[in-house]
C-alpha cells in the first residue's frame, strides 16, 4: 500500500469488494467522454479480477475509501485480445474525471511498475483510442512512447529495462 503524501489518497491492491466502486469510475468516465463501453459488475469482475492473464489491479482511494481511479496490468499471452507482443504487459488506466490532475495516475503507475517488475515483464503496452487526447497525454507523461498508430488507436510502450526502479524512502 502506498500513501501519497502530497494528496489525500492511498494506492492499494483492488479487492473484490471494490467492484461496484470500479463500475462507478467507469460510468463517470463514460458520462464525461461519451465513449460507451461495457462497465457493469460482471464485466469488471471478468476483466480485472478473474481474467487468467491478470497480474495486478491497483486502486486509488480517498480517506472515505471512495475510488478515485484504478489501473490494471495483464500479461500478454499468445493470441491476446489486443495483439500485443506475447510476454509484454498490457495496461489499462481509468481515472474518475473529478480526480484528474491530482497525481492519481502517476501514483497508480508507480505501483503498476512495481508489479510489472515482480512479474518480470520487459515492456508494458498501452493501446489508446486515437481520439483520447487525455489518455495519450497521460501515457506520454508517464514515459510511454508511440510505436504504432492507425486511424483508430495509438500504441505506446514503456520499456522497464530502461526505466529506473522507483526507490522508497
């Protein structure tokens, strides 16, 4: 568990009891962006808790234990849904619009990097909608670099070998 000293939230592993809170984060994103996608409890459970390639899911919660955002990390197995190089990690970041610009995404990514290193993943892929300017800017700020793009998506990668490991204290 990580406490962010500059703000009022904690980063911790997501738990099954967080499912409805994660649904609420996804619903708020859909409301703000108009991008409709699955976001019910069954989807969240399958995608972020029960998926066989799931490696980590961390959540940022405030003092009232309300979810501000979450980040998931999967292992890219052969024939994965995203066509990511097998052996890499696949990241998904979901920040409640009311929590933007508070350091939530950066803190989540620090925890996700630690998980990726524990699982010996060499690279993390982020596949972002080409029209998602907020997502593209976030991943660029985290150090991801574009390696492929088309009209629909931009694919960015973060190479863990070239990134220094975060040191506590």
